[in-house]
C-alpha cells in the first residue's frame, strides 16, 4: 500500500486512487471516532441543570 508521502511518486491514475483511498479511509475513521464523541458531549451538556458547572454558569 502507498502512503501519503508517496504522493510525489504517483505516475498513473491507479497510483492516485491508492493514495487517495488511504487518505479518505483515515479521514473516515477519524470522523467515526470524533463525531459520536461530540454528539455524546452535546447530549451531556444539553441535559445539564441550570447553574451547574457543566451548564457553563
């Protein structure tokens, strides 16, 4: 498999696809990790009582 640092060695269309696919895969995995965490944090803060430190008072 090719790495992002191999971008300058890409000569054909298939090489571009192998590098781009790995980049998109890594971005997708990062999104799968961060988005549920951010959504859960939103629900936690949204459910906090008024005046609590979590509410932001």
